[in-house]
C-alpha cells in the first residue's frame, strides 16, 4: 500500500511538472508580440497587436497629462480631470455613457496617474464602433458639468478625511513628501482638501484643452482587429483630434539629494507602521535591471527575501515586510515598509539597516541570484498574458522609451546581471546613513532610540 501511494504521489508530481512546463511554454510564446507601430499625422502614437482567437478588443490610451503638469496650488487637478471624463460629454450624460457601454457588456473609463493618465475600452468586436465612439467622446468632448464637479470633489475630500485615521496612508503620505519635497511626485494624486477646493471649472477645462492632445498620447490596441480597421475607426471618430500647444515635453527631474530625517506621528496603535527609504532611480536608468535583481534578493522576493527571512521568519517581529523601488519618468524612490509591535520598532529598524549594510558589503550567493533571475524572467510573461495587460504594458513601454524590442530583450537584461552588478548597485543606490524614517505609532511605547531620531 505504501509503495502504491508513493507511485501515485510520483505520478501526480510528474503530471504537475508537465502542466507547469506547458503553461510556461505557452507564456513564453506570449513574448513574441507582433506590434505594429506608427505615428499618425496628428502626432498620435499607435500600437496594434492583432489577436483573432477571441472576439474582443481592448484599447488603452496613455495621455501625458498626469500630476506632473498641474500647479502645486491646484494639486489633484490632473486626477480630477481624468475622473470627470465619463461624467458627461457634449452628447451624453454620465448615465447615458454608463448605460450604452453596459448594454453591450463592455467597459469604458479613465484614471489619473503621476506620469500619465489612462483612458481604456474593452468591448466585443461586433460592438467596437459604438465602444470607440464612446471612448473618443469622453476624450474629445467632456462637458465637465458643474454639478458633477461638485459631487466628485466632495467624494475626494470625504475620502481624504476618512484616511486621516489610516496609519498606512499617513506613513506613505509623509514619506513621499519628505523624499520628493516640492516635486509633483511628493504630492498625493488626489491633492488635499485645500487644493481640491481651489480648483475651478475653468481650471479643469483649460487643463483638458492644454494636455489632452494627440501628440501627447499613445494608443495601444489589442484584439480581434486589423491595423486597417483601427485606422478607419480613428479617422471616423478621432478625425477632429488636432495637435495643440502642450507643455508636456518639459522635464521635471527629481532633486536626488538625500538627508537624514525622522518623522514621528503619535497614534493610539498596537502596531507601529514604519516606512524607511530615500530617493531611488528613474525608469530609464541603465542600472534598473541590476537594481531589480538586487531588490528581489533584499526585500521584494516574498518569503525568499532576506528581509522576510530575517525579520519575520527568524526574529518573528513582523507579519509582512517588503522593499520596493518605484521608478518613474523623472526619478523614483526606494522604501521598506513594515508593521511591528510598538515595543519592537527599534529592533525591526536595526534589522532593516543590518540587511541593507550586509547586501552592500558582500556579494549575494549564486543561489540567490539564480532564484531572482528565474522569478523575474519566469513571471514576466504573466504581465502580458491578457489583452488588457498587453495594451497597458505597450503604453508604458512607449512612454518610458524602453524600445520596440523590449519584450524580447527583457530576459537578456535580467540574465546578464552578475553578482558584481548586484553588489555595485547596492552600494550605489542603498544608503544606510542618509534616509527618511517615518514611524506612525504609540510613541510612548515605541520609545525610538536617539540614533533613529
């Protein structure tokens, strides 16, 4: 009986391995995307991937109209404009937009962002003409009704007020402000209650007119459609989208200077919320891939990361801990986030610094770098396994100037990273001396040591 069980177990393992191998091979095939790229006469960048196996079309339009381009005293303007696109046009009310797209089982929407905003459409091929008409309508002809503006602003302000009791929100907000200072990356996408109140309908109309222009935009189309068909739809529904006088090409580089600063917020909590970090890298930094491998080993690799193994598994100080490099167009940040008992805050911070010093002082192991490379290359196809993900991915690749061969070359970029590269970028981009430390906790119980203050 025991032998039979062992044989059955072995058979299941073999079957699971074969299924996993097949799944990986299918995902690997997804790397080979035939992307047709062109720049239209009005400046719109068009990327098309034909996929005729399923009668669905997904479109993502990235518009260089994120919060990088809003005045500091009008913070939240870019996000507000994006959120209002579906709240009424010259032809349709918000309800009509919603009913028309829901009737055909599709979706259309828009959302704000730091570097760029995104408008999207998902619809069956047979309903594509209607879907594209709705998508073009919200981009070209939003009417920004006064009543909808008032309602949207009140919802945003209500959400901001309710988050004041969220320690995770508070620590993240204060960290961004401390790292980026006056740079737009240091502001909340939603703005503040005060800046939202200062935004007028004229501000919204002028921002839309100045930034929602074709030369500022990237359209990615994925699904059951040909290049010729999408060109005809663009001519029919976006033929009147003319170039404007946008200032989107202006740079907003982050001041990469660092300082030692601790921010404490006193809250009646049993768990201290801690964010540790400093400025990082921009997305076009050639060290991005070495940093990705290094950070996987340090703290983004889940249970296999050094921070997790030490501070959770060995010390039992946290339930979860991770490190993160946020790399945007003009800069980025490095941060470690964790929650621990108030009384163990000092110990947890010390262990974070210990791991940062360790990865800066000696090479990682062969197993660590092999595991990191395996995960980063193996999980990459999952980022482009659906039409919606492919469309969003293509917009990002184009916006950040990663190159038309990026999908093919990504595994090469990761696999070329050496242990020496990991050590080099750890020394260059991790700073155990000049850092921002935000601690939201019961400060009397946490009793932060002077060395962290």
